[in-house]
């Protein structure tokens, strides 16, 4: 069920515009409005789950579907071969600011480690 005050649920419902780059039955991917790399796309499950821990516990195969969508985005964006990063921030201490689980797909430049 969507959460009425959730920004990403509103994007899934097409109530708020986003530059969608991939959509399937269970996931949606759209460009980050504050990109940290030439390719910076957010991949979310269409179902509301607060964070990666909730996603992992939620449903058989949903986490897999989100990761498959993240890889499909990397291929589509042309960063899969050169390398890309998939990041799930889980909780405020990790920098999560929207509490609808989302994977950041980052690529198109050298990504250093540790990320900061």
C-alpha cells in the first residue's frame, strides 16, 4: 500500500513528475534531482518499504527485482561495462532522507573508496 505522505509513492502514482528511465511491474527508476555522478538514478520498488532491511524481509524476490532493475539501468545508461556503484542508505545515520527504500545507481566517473 502506498503511504500518502511519501514522495516516492507519489512518483510511483504519477502524482509528482520524475524523469523515469525504467519501469516494470515491481520497480521504477528515475534520475536523482541532485546527481552526484554523471549517471545517478534511483531505483525503487513500487511497493512502499521504508529501508533496505524492510525490503529484505518484505517479499520473496522483491529485493532481487530491485537489484535486477538497477543493473538494467546501468546497462541502459552505458555504465555497466566500465563499472558502477549501487548504494542503499538505511537509516538517518547512513544519510537516508526519503524513507521509501531506494538504490542509488552511480556511474560515469571514477568512484573513490571510502565514499565519505
